[in-house]
C-alpha cells in the first residue's frame, strides 16, 4: 500500500460522509433555508453581517484550521501512522464535524449567541459562568502561544513577515472594491487573489528584517509581539467586513493553493511508505519521553479530528454571518471534513520519510510537513520544468503561517465576546431591565466598574493585555502540554450542551452523549497524566490542570442533574 492509495480512499470517504451523515444531520436539525438568520435579524454592520457562503467558508476554514491538523497528526505519527489515521477518519466525521455543525446550528437558533449563552438556558447562570471562565483560560493560551509561534516565524523568516503585512493591507482594499464600489466578489478575486500569491516573491525582495536594522534577537521578537498585539486589538474591534472577513478570505486562497499543490504532489509523486503502521502501545515522542497511545493519541490529534476551539468559532463569529441556514452544512460540516483531509495529507507527507529522518524532523511538525510535502512536490514536472523543492517548501511554510495568523485574530475577537459575556446579568434579568435580547447588557452592564470592563474596548484590551503578558514572559510555552487536553475538554463540554439541547427537543441525543462521554474521559485522563508528570515540578501546569479538572467536574455534575431531570420528566409524560 502507498500513501497515494491511502489518500484517495480517505478523500472518497470524506466526500461520502458529507452527503450521507452530513445530510442526515441536516434533516435531524431541520435546516430551513427560509428561516431568517441572526445576520439579517440582528444586523449591526460590525459583528452581524450577512456574508456570501464562499467568503464565509474561507473565513471559517482558515480560522479553525490553524496549525492543528498538521501538528497533531505528525506528533501522533510517533506511534505509527495507522492509529492517527483511524482517529482522523472516525473522529472527524462522527465527532468533530458533528460538533462544529451542531454548535453552529444551536448558535444560529439563539440569535448568534455563543455556546455559553445556550448553556445558561439549559444549566443555569452558574454553568454559564463556569464555562465562560474555562473558555477564556483556553483562549488566553491560544492567543499567547500563537503570538509566540508567529513572532518566531517572523524573526526567522522576515520575508514571511513582509508577505503577511501585505495581506493585511490588501484586506480593506478588497472591501472597498466589493462593498463600497459594488464589484462582484468573483471579479474582485480575479485581481486580488493573484496579488496574494505575488506577495511570496515580493516578501523575498523586501524582507521586514529588524535584525538587519540594528536590533538584537530578543528585541526583534518583542517588537513583533507588540506589533501583533496592536494588530489583533484592531482586528477584534473593526467591523468584520473591513479586516477579519476579507483577510481570512484572501488567506484561504493560499491554503487552497497549498492543498492543490499537496494533492498534485501526492497523486503524481512516489509515495512509498517508509514509516511503521503501528509501533506499540507506548512510544518515545518528540519531547523524548515515553507516552502511551491512550489517551495521548486523542490529545495530540485535535483539530484534524475534534477541537473545542471550533465551537467558539462556529458560535462566536461564523454564526453571526450565516446568510441562510442552507449554508450551515457546507460551512459547519464541510469545513471540518476538509480539515480532516489536511490531517491525512500531513500524515502522508511524513509517512514517506525513513524512521531515522522522521525521528529528528518530527520535533518541528510544521517544518516536517513543509519539508516532506516540498520533497514530494519536487518530483512534479510542469512540461519541461520541474518544481523547485525549496520554493515549494517556502510556499507551504508561508501558507501555514498565514492561517496561523488567521486563527490568532479570530481567537482574540472570540475572547472579546466572552469577556463581555462574563459581565452580562442572568438571562432572565435582561427582559426585566428592558435590555436587548441579543446583546443583553453589553451596552448597559450593572455598576460603574462592570460598565467599564464590559464594553468592547476594555474587553479587547483586557484580552490582548493578559495574552501579551504571557507571550512576552514566555510562560505560555511552558503550559503547551496541557493545551491539547484542555482543548479536547472544551469539546466534551460543548457536547454536553448539544446533548441537553437535543434532549429538550426530544431528538436523538445519544448521537452527542456518546462522543461527550468519550471525549470527557480521554481529556480528563490526559490532564491527570500531565498533573502526575509535573507534580512537584512545574506548579503552573499542576495548578492549571487541577483548575480545569475541578471546573469540568462541576459542569458535568450540573449536566447530570439536568439530564436526569429531563429524563424523569419525559418518563412521567409517557406514563401519563
């Protein structure tokens, strides 16, 4: 068997899953194209904006992808390629894509509000606040860690920094062309998409190299962190159609280009498998330590199979831009399947490496992906010309850093939403105070201090400020081992909300209950393992792990109480 054959089988599997299981979910959730969406009923020109599905798909896919579907499978490949492949195929279709789809539907049916708002309706105010605190902790880690990673890329590759800055400057120009002057997106894309690809050679010609301008290494890193802080602060406040939407849309074409190059490389190059399919129930991974397959496989491979961060994107920004409910299946379910394809591509890129080469290369997953896929692309011939492996490798690295930046600005905006929600009163108090049902008390919180902290400017400043303190101190990097487990735990808690939502509507809630139990066990197990390893050493990891475990168990206890109450009510109704 070759990597080419595996990739083709997986591709056919994902296409079939979209129409079969995705179609079933569309019927289960009764998607109605005629039902008005929050983007129209709550239009404000800032967050609630009806968006063409092609543009919104690009934003959503670029936001949820990040480096996750590349890093996770390559980390898990130390156990062999087969366990990671099985988890991607099963998890993506029946857990991850369902998770994203359901979170988006539930948010759209609740006026574009986040999952935490739905949790309050189902589990009370305490459940909402616990979940918000949990999500904010995860988002602070995401923003801090991604800032560190991107700043590191910009320091090492100034040409990538220049290209990224060009992307950002193109975004408002694209909006001017489409929104201001009414040029159709397809025609504007014919001009701007080629310009995006032109930034690759332009970045090579005009590298933004602070080191060459007299700054030292640590100073350059700090400068880029501060520049990124300013960017994400603006990105979290500006109307989505002026920066977030067009930049994500244009960046998505880089990602599509990378996928196209990957497809061609895998289909037409020699993809003989050199890696073992399974190396045993324990293996020495990239950190040089021995890890068990269970639960680490399900922690390492997050975004390619299931990720709690996706629920925050689906219910935080995307649901506010859905133009019609018919767009939810291709965006909510389809984007996750495409991420699964990317995960399989990452596996194929490294399974062709010899074990000795992968043992070293796998310590830097993004570099291993770019190098492996670049070498495969080097076997392609366009007429009499061969693709330059180094050019392909640089292009792939640029694409990875581009959608990492997309995940960064989306996470910051989501953090702003959640900080504001923390200061909202109980849902029942909003109507009594005559406050807007959608934004609740965001404009009129109780008390002077809460008013100050609850507006969007203070919320953005708080989110960015805390994240940058972590990034500048470097502490965020030390808690990376617990990030994967907390992300999966967030997915389990989202499934808890989905289970309760289906249960209260007398629908098949077992579809969400079983994944919830599985993800809950694996993620809690993973966090306990981190605490055991770090006990007596890294107090930050131990304290954070205990904090996450306690909050998760409290929410599970609340969930069990609500589920039991609903099942008793249903049994009583049937008996009557």
